[in-house]
C-alpha cells in the first residue's frame, strides 16, 4: 500500500512500521518484550493502577467530561435489578441484575488513542494544510467523509487496535513525587536525567514509561470532591515545551508514556494571539501525532511507587489494554502491574 502522505512532520516516524500502520510504537511490544516484562515478576504481587472510574468526581478537571451515569435495563416492563425470574417463568427461583452506564471515555483512568490529537499539516504536498493524524491517516471515512458513528467514531486509529495488541510488556516507573512532592513543577530534560541518575533508572527501547506525580493519590483521597485550585496548580507535570525532553522520548524508544496526573503536561497555559503557530499541547502532538506513542492519564500509581521505592526497584510487568471498542478515540483502563 502506498503511503497516505508525501510529506511527514519533522521529527516523526511515519512509515517506520508500514505505510498503513495504525499502532505506532505499540508494534514494539513483541513477544521478546513481553518476556522481558514477565522476567520482572519476582514476588507475584499485583497492583491495580486504575482509580475508581467515578473519580475525580464532578467536572472541575474538564467541564466537557462527566462522571459515569448508571441507567436501567428493562425486562418485562420492569427494571432488571434485583429482578425475580419467576415473573418470566413461575418455575424459576433465580434473581438477576443488569445495568447500563453512560461513560465518558476519558473521564478517569484512561488511554488516549492516536486519533485523539492530530494537526493541520500539509501531508499530501499540495501546499495546503489539512486535518491529519498519525501516519497520514484521517479519522473520517474516505468514501463518505464522515465518522463511523453519526457525529463521532474514528475510521482510522481507533482504540481497538491497541486493545487487540493486549498491551503487555515491561513497565518502568519514574517517581517525580519522591523528588518534588505536591508542588507544581515543570519537569524538563535536565530534571528528568537528574532523577533517573539519582534513582538508578534506565529506560530501554520497548519499555513502557510511567511517571508518578502523586496527583492520582490526591484524587483518591478527595473522594470525589477535589479542590479546583489544586487540580490546576498542584503536582509535577512534564515540560512539553522542552525540545530536549521531546527528543528524549524519541530517542528512548518508549512505547507509551503514562502519568497519574491530568494531561501528562501542563494544559493550563493556553496559546494567545502572540503565540507562535503551533500545537495546544506540544507533548501530545509529539507523541500521538508524530511518534505513535499512546498516552495514559490519571492512573493510580502511588501504591506501586511506594512498593518499588521500598524494594529499590523501578521495573515490573505491565498489562494495560483499553476497551476493544471500534472507533473510540480514548478508553478507560484497568491496568495491572505485577512485581
């Protein structure tokens, strides 16, 4: 198949995994990488890396995303919850429960698919910028010019491809909270190198890299009632405006980048008219649009981080597939780390 692009963005890896590739660096989670992850299992202890999916609570973190809403399933005209099947057949003595949930896919612990962030870029070389996503793909269907599910639904780069890969391999945790506490710190390349040297951490090509900031623990402790000011000004974030940090992501061979904070990088400083033409979130563009590196956000990493520090470790087996929902541009996740 011919490439979908004539021009590719500077610093991108478009075409590295094939002209029609939709997985990006997930392709690097080969059987050998899975075996490397499994080799990190020494104790057989597992950690749930997901918040309860009704946290953070409310919509202070993102006014467009809302907590899950449970809805009834009807049976024989009645709500199918604590429902006696004798109403269907008098010889049956069973009870049953069923339910439905309206779920905002990126409200809580989640993955960003490669369809989550694209760019206006002249990929076809005609001198006109068009809407394009990783590896030159469009999220609109070529035949109809429309999404797959009415007004939404990605024709390419949906989260289902990531789910089908199973997302298993070696995770490496870098503990920003241990060095900066709850303060808002824009962690740049030099900061990161200092932390990795101090904690004797090595990231190798094919690793899944997780950053513990403590934000997830704060969300857990707030029990659905977080403080707006702390949400916006607390806890470390990666400095997406540091070109050396972005280059490190490229050079490291990291398969995914995960944090327990919101958005990985600082999303509170929006562009102004004086801002140079460019992306809203440069780390998102670099990872999702240019490199095919999926981003995980609002995970729960504190228990794992504590155990790893106490045991002088940074590596573990990570299993973290999203929901296998075709066309979704993000997904809740219940990741598991095993040490």
